[in-house]
């Protein structure tokens, strides 16, 4: 998460998805179903991380749990490769 732009949190993910600015949303496996549904309804690629939110946080470099990570701009990373294998709703 050194380059590009991301948002952290389910509220941010839903807002960015509804506004159409999210390129990809990554959610933890224990993210609430209604959050996933709202993101899918906005036709945003959704990748379900196989670990829990307590695992996703540290992977994002955050010292707290992260249920959703929204990619606005990928920057130099290849994170959008996750979206290639994901079908939108």
C-alpha cells in the first residue's frame, strides 16, 4: 500500500462502490453478508480474502482489523490481477 489509493472499512467500501469510484473491493471472509451484497449490487469486482478481518489488517499494514479494503487506484501494484478472476454480479 505504498502507491495508489485505497480506503479501509466497510462503510467506505459501500460508499465508494455506490459512487462508482471503486475499482475492486477486497473483503475478509467474515465480512457481513449485507456489505458484500451492496458491493455486488453496485457491479464492483469483489474478492473474498480467505482469512479473517484480524488477518487482513496486518497484511494491509494496519494495526487493527480490516473487514474491507477498497482499491480506488492500484498504483504500481498488480492488485487488479485479483479482479481478473472475479465475476461481478
